[in-house]
C-alpha cells in the first residue's frame, strides 16, 4: 500500500529539485510558488521538512546560503550530491553507471543545464517532478517513473548524503530527508560505500567546483 509520503512523491521531488539547485536570487523569488506546491502535499514528513527549509529561506540572505551551499555540496566529500559517487567513487567504473542516468535524460528529451552530471540528486528529482504536472507527455511520465526507480535503487546513496548533511548541521538535511521519506527501497539496490573508492586516473569532471 502506498503511504502518504509516497502519494505526493512527484510533487515533493519537484520542490526538492528547485531547492537543491544553486541558491541564486531566482530561487528566493520562486519561494511563493514553492510554498504553494508544499501546501498541496499530503500531510507528512516530506511536507514538514520542505516547509522547514522554506522557512529557512526567510531567515537567510542569498549570499550566506550560497556560501553554505558551496561549503557542503562542493567542498565536502561526505555531502556529495551525485548518487553514483556513493556507489563507484571517483573511478573509471563510474562512467558506466552514469550512462543509465544519461539515458533517463534522453527519455525525457532534456539535458542537464551547465554541463551538470545527470546523477545529481536535483536532476533526478526534477525528472520525477516533471510528471507531477497534469497532462504531461507519455515520455515525460515514463521518465518520471524511471527516475523514481533510480531513486529507489540508490536509496542508500540518499541516506549517506542525508547522514553527511546532518553531521554538518545543514538545513539542506531537511530537503534530502524529504526526498528520502518518499523513496522505498527498490528491488535492485545499488551497493554504496561510506568511503567511496578512488583511482589515480579519470578524476577530472566528477567532483565539480562552485556553481553560480
């Protein structure tokens, strides 16, 4: 049976995808739209945690949040937002894992902006969230289903990301926690590493610098 947290998964993912992007002024301007989306969610942990982060937006300046974003997501390995980092680390094998996420983007007919890697949690959440809009094309709906399957398969990676954010006392833990609350473990479960492996070659392009 689908619980309350799962019924609103696509809409919760839509909000989370916006909140997990680089916090520019457009994000702050979109707060009323995002708040309305949260009000449409069923009562439960996703709505509560996303609402808590929106409340944080009211108390923080854009430069301060941007600095925090870079500190946790770009400079802290334990808060890496790329799902395959937790399954393959910075190794050559990661390229093969990324192919599934690239295929998902092709199914949706979109490309991540600014050369972003397709396994970024915000990208996967956006692909799921696009299917929350009534009357979407079949390929968009199919991409949404596949995005949620990948989230379920990589639930362990989302858990590790949440653990890292909680250790940093980051408000972004609420956003990732909201996503995690919508995801049940998949039948396929990717093996994750608390300390992902590293190779001496093929590192460029995986760990990215600040965005914005």
